[in-house]
């Protein structure tokens, strides 16, 4: 299981939603919307699941991320360097 994360539209930082799922469920949920309280800016963000991404789990596992999903690569490229 991997956490669903979004980008805060105010700070452009990655924010966890508190929801963990697998890849097939993540793809099935993409049309749905989430309301997330953002710890970075303090606001509430109403976002489509498909605008988020699955982050790596704390164990570092990618949850079977498919190789043929170019959108995930572009979202991961937006993550700030540690």
C-alpha cells in the first residue's frame, strides 16, 4: 500500500492525504475528488484523486507501480529535492 499525495497549490509542496491504497484502486479512484486539509498552508484543497500521485511507502516499496504510466513520472519530477 502506498499513500496518495497531492501538491499544495499555494506552496507547491507534496502533501499526504492520509489515504493509502494500491495502484489498481488508485486508478479506479481517479475521477473522485478529495478534500484535504493542508498542513503547509493551512487551507483546504479540493482535488481530483487523478491530480495526485502514489508516493513510495515508508518501507520504500513502490507498490507495483506500472512502468507504462508517463503521468506518474511527470508528477514525481515535481517533487522537491531532499
